[in-house]
C-alpha cells in the first residue's frame, strides 16, 4: 500500500469528537472498519480529502446488522414512513453505488438480497436498484448475483408496468414518490422514473444475454429502446433544450403540455446514457446563475422561474433548495456527457458540493455536517432549521432526524470521477482521471476491483510516492 491507514486516525478522532460519540461499525471502531474496507485517498485539496473520509464515516454509521442480513439506512433515527429495519428504497441506488467500493462485499450483497428476497418495500419509492446491481457486479467482475436475481427483476419490472405505465408508453410517478415532494412541475411523466425504468429494462436485457435467455433478451431490449426513444421524443423540450416533466394528475390523465420549468432532475437521463448526440447544450445551464448555479448549489429548479423557492408549509421542498441526492445524480451524469467542456466543469461543481458539508453554530464553531436540503445561497441546512422551529416530535426523529443523512453519494464521485476508474464488464481497466492541472500529487489506494487491488496515483516530481513522474495505474502493486 502506498498510503497508510494511520492517515485515517486524525479524521475519525475529529469526527467522533464533533459528534460526541465513539462510532462503532460492525463491532469495530470506525477507524478499524475504515482501514479494512475503504480506499485511502490523498490530494492537495484538504477539504475534498476530509469530506471523502467524513462521508465514509457517515456511511459506516448506516450499516445495520439485522435478522435479514446487513441493510443500509437513510435516516439514523427511526422514521414512520420507512419500511422494515428503517429502510427506504428512494436512495438505495446511491447506497449501492457508494458501497460497491467496500472491500467486504457482504454489506451490499445482503442489502441487495434484502430488497428482492427479505421483505424490502422496493416500490414504496421510485428507484434504480436493479441497474445499480449491475453496476455493483461491474466493480466486482462477477455477475452471478445479477443472474440469480433475474426472475425477481422481471417480476418487479412488470409490477411497475401494471401500476405506473401510462398509455403514452412512459411511466407516471408522483413527485412525492420520487422523493421530490412539492416540486414546481409536480406529478406526471417525469425524467426520473422513466430513466430508472429504461436502465432497468436495459439491465434485464444484458443479464438475459449472459444467462442465455434469448426471448427475455429480445423482449427487454425492445422495451428499453422504445422507452429511450419516448424519453428523447416526449420529455426532451427542443425550445428549452432540456428534459422536462409532462404534468399529469394520475397515470390515467391524458397528455397535456410539458412543464414550463427546468428542474435539476432534467439531467437524470445522462446518468443512464439516454440522451442522443447534440443534447449536451443543456449543461450550459448548470454553470449559469440564472438557472442552477449557486454558491451552495446546484439549485433543484431554475432560479428565473416564479415558483423558485416559493414558501410551503413543509420542510422538504424541491422547488429550489439544493439536495445532495440530486447533486450527486447530476455529478455522475456529467461523467457520462460526451462534451469535454462538461467534464471540465466537474471539479467546479464537486468543489461546491464539498463546501456544503459543514454547519456553523451561532457561537462560530464549525463541524462537518450532512443533512437533508440546503439553502443554495447561505449554506444553511433548511430542514433542520424548520424542524427545530416547529418543535418536531421525537417519535418522528426530532429536529436532528437528518443529521448524517445517507441520501446521496460522494466517495463514488471521487473514485469514478476524480480518479476516473470507470467500471466495465470486461477485464479492461479504464481510467479517465479529472485531476486539476494545479495538483502536484494525487493517490487513491487500494481500490478493490475485479478481485484485484488497483491504485491510481499522480506525482508531478516523482518524489512523493517514489514511483516516477506522472500518472500511474498499479494492479496488485505492479505498474501497468
């Protein structure tokens, strides 16, 4: 190993001290658990580095051992709208993407099996659990789990068709069941669930091909391609150059006009490689303060719309506040853009996202923090402040219910974006780093990938790591 686990100690001690507790994960101190499970990370930007370890510290707190195996929670306190073991399906795709880099595969494999075999309420919220299983297997280099769950995937997909498929061929969802309540566009034919269902059908087709199920392969290839065409034809608005919602009260409502608002969820199709060529013009809005750009953004709705940040008697609003859930979707989507200029903006948005991970108390004391939604202009964690003002009851989690909220990714963005390790089904190691030109060094080591230990490092002078000057990829300790 190029980096030593002692590097973790200062971070974990500080996070524990700030939280006032000694965190235990799976019977180990968080320092021991991180040392056994996560890739170590070093770079000149100490905020990025610290937030990376903070996010693993947070993630570890949400690993829960149950009679049904390990699960990953979203809230630390029990909340009444959660399902079995306090689980919520909405962000499970984020949980799997983040946790696929853990050395111990039991956590995520148990969690996946929980959703399909152990009583997880998988359709309580829209989600992309099925396609995230494929992405997990791409990191492990073994698709046995995906093949084992093929029948469950097909059954789940058909149930979504039964309950949510609109006559147009697109899927209807409510903004609340997308986990995006009180959005400006509201319920309807939304880029969220439709993108998830495209990815689900495509995943089923890919698994069927491996499993030799030709009829299933052909059926779900047709489903995925038809849905992709409909997303690009119906939900893409050429005048706005953006994916939008077609508002509908129910799945039985007739098609009406497309929404007049651009929302950050319009970048979701890029997460799943749905857009046709020529659609990358939409990304210019991400760095424009009339639309999504903000000091603690990006905003979840365009700032020039009259409904932006309009008041509602609810603590969870998606009409403008920044949400880590949507930010991490958007950053992952950026990595799939064909445009070099979009990928070049990745570090700017990542740095803003990193800056959000803090809370400053009235006495001026600051600590690393992660919560629900954030004011895009001041950095105040909004749900927490609102719940505190309301005197939110303890039986609903209290006003600190969102502390260490596990509803997004961060570490996955460092590994797949900054370090640039892009998981593949074959045994090619594909590295496309987005390291800033100003950095003199960078290292992430060791990454558990396809059963091997992969290290990615950059050393401008060759003196920091003693491996030579420039960019290196090492597999099992050997340069390749």
